């Protein structure tokens, strides 16, 4: 796990290399995303010369950029000169060995990449130069000793499953590729996996990759269930690329869980025979792979038509036990290979954890890992039932989950990987959950993972890290996730500060969530705002003055007028958007159940949720246990097109001939009432 950098002017880190060692290096510097006043950079340094024990990479920021937070390196600066020094786990650079680190920075005017780099004082030219003496550090500090005979401490020694799992943090999922259930890995819309993609993920600071694989459509029939040789070769190729990059790699049986394994209650003999045949082939294929290859028995196991929890537990225990037996008996590296066993549905409910604990006890194998998945408190994760805020209920769901897996597994010496995490709403649109609420979820998730020594693997089906662009679709989100790997960040009750244009501007007070940090300042870009004039701070209460809001609102055009950043003693800054708004205006409309939109002048506001009820007060539309409908699934705003769409899924569960009262809740606090009447396939919308 990397270390967070604190920028201290003039502090140098001394390192040493062997005297008269051949020296040379190559550096890849990539802008991982940029936004007004901020950016993310990813740096990979490759040692082309003799082995280095302790490294220091130097460069100059020509346009006044500054590093605010880093991971996998300790970054210091003196004026425009910047130094990134190794942390404990990546101190050794063998010949042709690489280390990657990243950082968040600030910029004004322009943000060019550094023109040149030095590694331990030697210019990185992409080739090996003359042998050199050990350079001295540019400032005071202890020297890292040179000890060529001592191997790096990572990966941890064989048999230390807890240490190995710790070394896997953080992890990333290569989702919707080899797990696609179509003809090949592109059938779900992603391009073919490339070495460049894996290199790109490595440069982001990830240490492990979970490669989900669906095998069923690439298998022959009974009794051998032979896996297609070309497909198995392709999986091995991708696994090999990842291992060559230095990743820990997890391979599993993925969507087979609901395609054919789930029929086990009614077809136990055939399902078990196919499952065993599949793992027998995979165990043979990977028996001689490096120890960094980890095998997972099955993804999200589930059973259709079972008699209940007891039978489910019995069947899953049978699969997990058979998996372990087959792999261990296949010999080679599989005798001690790390194996991952899931709970039923990879649920973190206590009963499911207890069931898996019984399996671990019976196996008495020190090289086993438990896994669960976590996508948050469901109403928040999909934005339904009024769960559009990361409120106390959603927070408790998260912390309780970590408490359970820590107490049940980690406290007993069983390592845990959360093999998938994220928010379910991301599968349709990453805007399903409002940005600030989303960031608070990931900040707390990362903090809990660190506190409980849990390794996590971000689920990414292409919506986060572009498979061809190799860029993050949401730089602010990944900056928060990265920061959470090493430290806490402060947040706030919201990232939206509304001022109605129809009224005079007044001061605005919000609650900061300090999360163990301290408030250090408020900035607009690189400009430090004045405490006592522009704002006041009292404990966790930040008040923006009316004078500041008036100045920054300018002509008070609807929408975001200015962006501020709250800075804390650690972690990433918290963005505040200053927004001018008025209550949105909806217009009458006519359409059909398959195509109905409400003309909407949003006037700077943003839609949070929608209620739907009949005249008698009962709930209308799908999921009628709640009046608050599911965002994106039943309704969705289009701010560019100036409409709110009511989707066919909503009208499919609306009683014909009835009038439905809709209440649109906006983030400013405004609530607008609207009526829709369904008559056959015709829909009429009217104002309240």
C-alpha cells in the first residue's frame, strides 16, 4: 500500500546505488485527467541500468504546478524542483524493473508535462549511460542502504496469506470482457483486451487484477465438458500479460453461476460433474503459474429452486470443497496457491459469513481467502425509495458490513477480499447518484477498508477507465478513491451551494465532515480566500459570506457560477459548486407510453428524485412499495435537451385510465408537482 505525500519545501530524501554502477532510465508521465485548477498524473520509472536499492526521481514544473497529494511515492518540493522518492514496498528497482506512482496536483494557466527527469541524479534518456558514483541527496536526510543480496520484501513469503492479500491492495476488475456471455470478449461492447490496457491500469497504482471469465459458451458437452483450446489460450494470454506487469491476478468461474451452476438443486449430479470438469482443466492449465495467480471458485454463487438456506449452504460448501480438492491435488504451484472462496451471493450478511466460516474450519488450509461483494445500501446504490443521499442509514450499512467481515474473518486470521465494489446505479449511468454523495461513499469505503485490513477490487465494466482512451471518465471520483487508499479526506454535507436568483443573496452555512482531518483553507483555483472576510469557520461549520457569493455569482446566470475547494490537512480537497437557480418550470405534454418527455426549464437546478402516487395516496408505478421511483430506470433528466423523460418501465406498471401525481424533488429543495394520465398507449401530462 502506498504512502500519502505531504509537501514539505526543501526536504530531500537521500538514496544510494552501488558505486560505479551502470545507470540509465526511462520515464512515462501521463496526465490521468484534468479539471479547472486540478489534475491527476501517473508516472512510471523504469531502471535500465544496474539494480537500484532506493530511488529518487526528480523533475521541474515549468508552469508553477504543485503536487497536493500522492500515492506509492513520497513527493517533496523546493520551488519548482520536485522529488518523488520510493516508499517501502517499491524501493528496489532491478534491471528493467519499474515502479509506478501517481499524484494529484494544482495548476493555473497551463499544465505542460515535465521536459526531463533524473533518477538518483542521472538523466533519464531512455538508454544506459556511463557508470556513475552514487549521487548525493539535494538536502538533508537519511540514506537508503545498498544491499544487493537482500531480496525485496514483496511479494510476501509463501504461506503468508494475510500478507499476500494485503499486497494485493488496491485491486481492479476487468469486467464485461472475458466474462461476457456472447461469442467472444467483445460481445458486451468492450474492445479486445490489450497489453496497453493492463499497463495503463498498472500505472494507476493498482496492485491486483480480477479477471472474471465465463466458460460455459466455450465448452463442449458431457461427459468431458472440454474447454475450447483457443479460448483457454486467450485467457492464459491475458493472465500472462497481467502477471508480467507484476500484478496479483485472480481468475474465476463467473457468469456460469447463474447460467448453469444455479440449477444444482434439481440437477446436482450433472452440475457437479461439469463444475469439477471445468476446474480440473483450469487447475491443469495454471498449475505452473507464478504464486501471484489466485483462483476463485465461483462468482456470486446462487441456487434456483432450493429448499432454503440450509440446502444453499450445503451445495455451496460442496462446490467450494470440490474446488479446493481438485486444485490442491493437481500439483505444481497449486499445492499452496491462494484460493478464494465466496459466501452465498457473495453476501456479507452474518448468516452467510458464518456458513463460509464453517467451510474454512473444516478445510483447515492456511492459503484460503474469503470474498464478499459490496455495492452499498441498496436504496442509495440505485437511488430509489428516497435514498438519494449518503445519509446515516447508508453509512451504517457500510460500516456494519466492514465490522462483520472483520470480526468474522480477519480477527480469526482469515484474509478478506471485497472482490467487487461500487454502486449499482453505475451500470446504467454514473450520474444516477449525485456527485458529492457518491464521493462521500467512496471516501468512507476506502477508510473502512484500510482500518479493517481488507483488500478491495473496484468493479469496472468500462464505465470508469476507458479501454482504449486509457483515461478515467470521472477524474474527481478516481482521485477520491486513490486518496482513500492511504488517508482520510474531509467532505461536507453537500457539494452544491444554491442561491435563488429571485431573492437577494445571503450567506450560506454548511457542515463539514472533517473525518479526523483539520480545515486548512478555502480556495478558488489557486487563490486563497480570506478568512473572516470571504468566509468564517467555527468548528465544523463553514459560512460563505454574502459578499463572497455576490462577487462570485457575477451576472447570476443560471447554473454553476464559480467553483471553490475546501482544503484539509490530508486527502483531496472538497469541491463546492456555487449555483444560481430558481424553481424549475415544467410544461404540459402529450406522448405515448414508449416515448413521453416533459419539457423542463431547469433554471440551474438538478433533479434528485421523483414520487408517484394515485389519487387515493397509494404508490404508482413499478416497485410500488415506495412512492419514490428508481432514478434512470423509471425517469431521467436531460439537462441539455431540457426534458424529463418518463420511461416505458414506469408506465408498464401504471393503471390504465388513472391520473398519477408526480412530485419532482430537486437538489435546491424545490418540489414541483405534475400530473400524468395514461389512456391505453397515450399519455397526457398537465401542470398542477
